C-alpha cells in the first residue's frame, strides 16, 4: 500500500496524528488537548547521563 505525500511539510501531532498549518498551532493544540500527557511526562524531559554511560573524549 502506498500513502500519498500530501501535506508532508506541515507539522503533525505525534499523539493524535492531526496536521496543522504551523508550529504555533501545533503547540496550542498540544497544550490544550494533550495537557494531561505532557504534565505526567514532565520528568522525562530532563537531559542527563544515564547510570553506566561512558563519555569518550
């Protein structure tokens, strides 16, 4: 099955796969519609090395 490449340049919500005209509308949608998902996953947004990671210089 081949899917059409229509609107590939528009940002898409990865939770509900709805397309938007620009990134600002996508941010507004995610802050309103998926607020509970982002609030419950705030802790995962911190960037730090995992235990056991080795840094190569």
